[in-house]
C-alpha cells in the first residue's frame, strides 16, 4: 500500500481533455534534473521468510482445473493493446453469469477506459480518495511537490527543491518497504520513530547496522531493513544520485537494491508524478473485480501480467485527464494525478473493496464487471445465463470455471403427491369460521435495492479465485542462554541470508532427524530429558574448555544446567516454531569457542545489554523468560 495526501483537485482531474490526449496548456519551467544512467541489478520484491504480521498467504500451486492456458510468450503484447486501448468501444456489455460465465477476452476491457464511463469513473474515484485520504492519518501522506522552478530561481532555490524531493522520496520509500506484509496501524509508530532518528537518507547511510536492525525489531522480514540500509549507502555514495532516488520506475528497480516493480512505481508516481502503475495485493483484488477476471492473481503469470497492463493503461489515462501539463527537469510530463490514482486504488482495496466487499460504499460500481454480474443475478427477471461469445476461438483464456454455489440449487427430493381415491369426507373443521392470513407486505424499492447490492457483494467476494493456503511447517529448537558469573550472556549471530538474517540470538539447536536418539525416537516429540541432554551438549560445544585442579588432577569443567525455563511458540508466515529455553551457568574463566558454530559467518560474543540487542521478537520473548528467572 502506498497512501498519500494531496491537494483537492478532483475537479481539475475531471476537466475535459483533447481527443489526441495532449493537454490544452503547457507551462514549462526549469526543474531539478534527475539521474538517467541505467545499470543492471538483481532486485525483486521482498519474498524472503519473515515473522508473521498479518501476512498474505504463501502462494500455492496453480489449480489443475482450467479451460485453456493463455500464452505468456506469443501475442501477449497485442492482446494488451487490444484490451487496454484508450476510449476503445465496449463490445461486450452484458454481464456473463455463472456457473459457465461464457465470455470473450474483450469482456475484460476496463470500463474505466471506455468512452462512455471511463472519465466519469476515474474522476469519481479520485474525488472519493480526496475526501477520505486524511481519515486514517498516515504521516507519510503529504502534498505533491511541484518540480517547477520560477524563471528567476537562484541556486538556493534549486538546492532547496532538490532537498525537498530527496527527503520526500526517502519518506515514501521507507513507508512502502515497511508496509509490505505489515498493517498500517503497526507501521505508523515505526515510521515516526524511524524518520525521527534518521530524517534523511544521508542520516540512514551513516547508521550502524545493528542500530538499523534494532529499530526494525517487531516488523518482521528483517532482510528488508538490511537492504534499505545498503541501498541508502549506495544512493548517497553514487556520484549521480547523491542521495536523490531516480524518478524513473525502471531506474529505481534496476539501481536501488530491494526495490521491485511495485515499490518503484509507488515512488515514481507519488513523489515524481510519473504515470507508473503500482499494483499490490489490494489492487490485484480491485482490478480483478473491475475487469471480471476470475483467475489466480498469486501464481498465474498471464493473469498477473494482464492486471499490471490494465493498471498501466489506467494510470496513463488518468495522467492525461487534466488540462495542465507540468514538465520536470528531465522534460517529462508530470502531475499529482498518478500518485493520487495509485493510492486511491489501494485505499479502495484496503477499506471498501476488501475480501468481504462493501459495494454500497464503492464509488466505481458502475464500471465493475463483478458487481454487474451480481446485480444481474439478483434480478429475478433473468432466466438463464447469457452467452456472449460469438466464436469459440474468442473465448476467454484467462478465467477459470466458477463453481456453482450449493445454496443456489435445491437438491432435496420433493415428495410425490398422494393420489386421492374418491371424494374426501368433510369434517366439522371444514365448516368452522376461518380468517384468511393477512398478505405479507411487499418490500419497498429501497429494501429491494439493498438486497440486490448485498447479493452483488456476495458475488464480487468470489473474485479473485481463492487458492488453498500452503500448510505451515512445524519445527522445534533448543535455545541455550549461557550466563557468565559477571552477568553477561553469550550471543550468536544468524547467517546473513535467510530467516532473521543478521540478527543476534542465544545459541540455538534445531531439533531434527540428526538429533534422533539411539532408539530412533524423533526429537521433535522427545521428552524433556532428551531435550536437556541435547541442550547440555550444545552449550558445552559453544564454550572453550576450562579445567580446574582437584586432588592434584586437572578436570574439564562444563557449564551448569540450571533448568528448562519453558517453551515459547512463535509463528512465521511459513513456519510454526516452538523454542525450548534452557539456562546455563558458565564456569569461572570460561570463554566462547570461536570454532563452535559458523566461524566468521556466525560470530559469538558476550553481551551485558541483551535488552538493546538486535534480536527477533520471538528471541526477545525467550530473553524475557531468562530475565524473569535471573531476577527472581
């Protein structure tokens, strides 16, 4: 999500434009030039393992049931040009109905791009966003910075504009990375503390790695923090960037570590006013409903690419809806509408067009295919699904078959009518005075409409295609808290890649088949006695050998096991972990064994300030157990 506030200019967004797509007025002045050099780099959106914080489900394999497979290599560009041309005529107007939902690919032409509904729909969404953008009080939502400078601008004016753009790009970048897989309510406090401590990208570049990780603690996906820090140092050291991130989405993705397609689009559009798409999970859901695409938006590349292409066409159309053109220092046409539009789609997906949508509050139901299908189904005069495919060759290859709801079909057998033999004999009850029941009041038009909208929302809820969540793996680990007589504890650093990369922890041992006992008992289900044996061995391995003299003989001294303190469960997006915490007392003169763990890749050290260490939230809970015992 990439929300931002902006100046109320929906009226200007709704202004008429020329048919050739150019603006009626152009005011070009000098602006701050952005970097233009391009390089290659292995950058992608964050998909590494991390702590679970309202995270999206892990993508599952594509379901086997499918009509056809849309080609991802041949004709894709032609298809996208055909579907997403500006002001293209809408040839498939009627809603297709389940379960067959027969329709052509032209059915997925966005009505938000159509000549009759497009401009009104786009203006409606922008106006709605302008009215609600301040509701959730997100501190990174700020007015767009106009990149123009007056003709008589001084060097100080140019430097100030550059500094403003530099800081704005930094703030949006940090918010976007924090918001990945994390709820807005959680991010607000983290963002405020982060920007207070490191107000600019130059401040962050000078920070210590452990301080950065410590500030990130609790957000999960810790490699994000490491990548942000490395990218900040790169941006400051680069002779062309000098702290100012590129304004082009392509350059951002290619040159800034950890910035992928979505984040690049968010920075380019929100900060620099470039017409670049930004598609997160919320936007995938919104546009799958707008386009009527019933497909897998998590793993089906043809579906994902189609929605991205639609988002690209929409933001470019929105950028041209106004009557004013602003040219930045690179000669590119920019304005605040692309950023507002991208944030509006995400705001709509996070507050209205949620997994359980509130269609009654949606400002763009007139252009929504899923909503139209639901309203058509609610219309009692509709007798049968409408077949809107003229030729089987034109049939949609993106959508999957929609299962028919069991509630929609009455599967109970009806009892056969009993045959009457002869005339029925009358009884006294037949002559009793009967009062006919009052007829049920007919629902008002308002009630009928509300029921239809609710039915439409239930249908829209099916979009996009739901996929089964991947089973969460379970794992157990032993956590060995080893305390020296001076009160310091032994810590070990995790590997630089993978889960909780680069964080510190108490020496730990994963319980797996390699630790099975002689009888073949799996250690994941082992007894407390077996866990204690393994913990003793692991703690002894972490320390260098110490000896004491007793009765004239040298004896090796091992750490004293003070007990198993308890177990700490912790849930990651892919893993359910149980940490069994053991406390040990190191003998006098003991030190850590450099060769015990991973050497330089997993260094060991003593710490007497464990509270301030850059440890994962789960490990901090283990420390809370240890501290309570030590203080008790």
